[in-house]
């Protein structure tokens, strides 16, 4: 019944437009009563995002089940991947919804509030992990926000490709960028990695190294990089 | 007239509650007609955030006027400070509004859409600056989002202190964290700075250095830090 309501709603949204479709139209096409609709969905907007509540609950449970010594930035990146999985489960539905959301300001506002709730879930976990550290809440908010922005940049790029590209690889790449900025690298490299950010004329060299890495390896990496570029 | 409408609106919001106050109530107290209200504010929500449109326009103009070789991360941090200035212009009004916004879900949704527009303005500038670089749009989105999150973390902390603390210092500190993660440091240090992130048991040493810094200085900093901690 729930799936039938979603299918009917999207058929009408695409045929007539979102604003021109009423809940009565949806229930008539699905062959059910209004009360059945509102049993599943508090409003017409909610039928556009039928799985976000479940995904938010999954994310919260996933974070609550974290090992105590899990690397926190990696953990929130993994939590964000649950959102991608939801979109990738049904690419054609996700692409349709993406187009619809771009056209209807009310749906964009709804989506912003959903994104905000994901971000708050990630930040709450990080605040717990960073509790007692200096700037714990600041770090938690900034990292949660960066993770969501990276995830959504990759997700949108996949949706714009009509769901044709490799969603997982795109999101992994985007999240690796956040991990490199804030946490252990995605593969927790034992050897140092050197990243030259080309900020001409004020180039900055950033060296990220596990503390266990021998100093000569760090120096070697810096020398190689400076010589190479 | 505009200020009188804002003052009347806030007096009623605080006395009766936001939902219980109508535009008719506001114009009656301000002694003007409904049309005057809607000349200044498209809706009741807009009167709660009377200066965001001006601030968004200021931010866009500020970014458009950037020097071509401005360090881009620092530039968007400076742009974000314009929002702080708007709040700090009138602390008691900002604190009242903060309390109101926390209580009224509709205003929170409105605020999310405003924040999203600031973030898009910063990201648009960064996309231009990063055009043609690998991952330019990803970096732009992530950094814009991190800047907004840091700014808002500091702003909220100031608002929760009833506008008593030093708003500028709090925001500067928060933005310096983002600059250290993504760009040149806040004071563009010529000497390398070393930051140990205490991720026990997998501590990571992060060295940020201008490319001009001599290698021996970088090595010295790493040695000092590893020896010290």
C-alpha cells in the first residue's frame, strides 16, 4: 500500500506537476482512502522522500553501535554512505525525484530540513566522541557539515548523470577528501602522504603523517614532492 | 517605517508568541496599513530576518570585488564575518530572535534556507576560483559548508551567552580552525606550524608549511613536536 501510494504520487507529479496534484488525486489513483495516505505520510511533501525517516533511524542506530575506539571521522563518513545506499537502491526513482525537487521550492526547503537532520545526527555523534576536548563542539559541527557537503556534492553529480556513473566510487572519492582534511586517511596509511595545494603564488605544503612514521620517510616524501612539482 | 514594523512585530512575538501574531496585529500596533507591511516584507517570516537580504547582497558584492590573487579560503572567511557584523550590530535584537527561532519550527526552516543561500554564495565564489582544478566543485562545496558551520557554531555560542561574550574573537577562532584545515593559516605564517591531533592510539602529526619555508625549519618543527609530546 505504501509503495502503491508513492508510485501513484510520482506518476501524477510527473504528468501534472507537483503543485497541481492533490492528496485526493493520489489516493484516487492508488485506489485507497485519504486516511490510508495520512497513516503513512504526514503531508504531501513526505511522499516525495518516503525513505528518509528510515534512513535517519538507521544512521542513528549505526552511530550508536560504533566501537568506542572507532576513528570518528571515518565513522561519520561510513554513516553518510547509508544515505547514498538509499538513493542507489532505486536509481530511476532517485533521478526523477532530483529533477522534481529542483523545480519545486517547497520541496527544496523540505530537503534542506532533511539534510539538516542528517547533519545533526553526525554532529551529535562527533560531539560525544570529542567531549572534553578543546573546541570539541566546533570540530564536530565543522566535520559533520563537511561530510554532508562532500556526500551531497558526489550524490548530485551522480544524479545529474542520470544515475549512470559509479555512485559508490564518486562518494568514496569525495569523502576521502574530507578524511584527508580532518582525520586519518581512508586507508589509514602507515607511510606519510604529501599533498601540495597549488595556491600560487603562496603555495602551501601540507604533510600528514602518522606519528609512528619514521622521520626520514617524512623528509623523503617532502623532498620528493618539492622536487617533483 | 521599516524599523517601526520590525519593532512592533517583535514586541508582539514576544508578548503573544509568533504563531498567535498576525500581520494585521503588527500593522495595527505600528499604525500603518497592510500594504506598507508587504512593501517591505513578502511574508511574516521575513520580518523576523529583516537584514539578511541586504547582508546577502553585501556578501555577493564583497566576493565579486575580491583581488584576483586573494587567498580564497581566507576570502570566504572574511565574507562570512559580514554575517557576524550584522548580528553584532544589535545584540539584544539578535538574542531575542535566536530564542524565537528555536521555538518556532517554521522560522527554523526559514533560517535553514537563508543559511543555504549564504553557503551557495561562498561556494559560487570558490567554484570560480577553483575552476579547472581537479575536484574544484567538491572542494568549493566542502569548504563553503565548513566555513558556514564554523561561523554558526561561534555565532550560536555567542547568542547563547546572551550576546555577552566577544563575538568577533569567538568567530575568528572558529574560522581559524577551518583555515588551518583547508587553506593558508589566518596570519599566513612564514614559518611552519605543527599541529598534533590527539587521536590516540593512532596519533597523526599534521605539518602545514608555506612552500617557501626552508626544509630544515620544517624538519626542526617535526622533531620538536615529536620530542615534546
